[in-house]
C-alpha cells in the first residue's frame, strides 16, 4: 500500500495528471459543463458570471491565481477576448494550461507562470482583473 505524499506539489501534480483521464473529463463535462481538466467545483455558468461581473473584454489582462490546468482563466480568455496569465506553484499545472491554450488558439493571449499567489511577480497596475476559484493550498 502506498502512502500519499506530504509534498503539496507532488499531490497536486498527481491530481492534475489524473484529471486528464477520459473518465475524469467525461465527469467534468457532466458536472461542471467544462473540459479543462478542472479539479475544483466552479461550473461553466459560474465562470461565465465571473467574466460578466468583472466586465472582461478584449484588451483586458486577467490573472488566474492557483490556476491549475488553466480553468477558468483560459475559458474566460476564450469567451471574453481578454488575455490571461495563469499562475500555479505546480509545473504540471502550468504545462497543462499552456497546452490547452495552444489547443484553443490562445497562445498569443496566454502566459503560464510557475509561482505563488503570495508572491506575485507583476508590476503594480499591470493587470485589469484577478480571479481565483477553488484555491485551497
């Protein structure tokens, strides 16, 4: 019997990798209405409301803190035309988000950063909106 790792990066990396399994994507589509390898609880309609409430549009710069595999930031960029920076402390989350951005044709409007929400590497006033959903670490 294997024991779960005490290293949060290892635990989340394992979750991000597992979230790409076909059965997990099917479950995500059924429950959340999305297919971003999300491992949280934010539905597509809730993500839509976030974009509306933030007033996102073309030219806006969004930061998705604790983005994991890129949801909802990549959805918001696709839906509202903004650019998005995904930041997550786990490398596999950032690489999965970057791959999804490429798949969705968002490479020119997406940057994946490995980092912490407690030490953001951005200049003051360089962002128009910040979102974080289901961030528990």
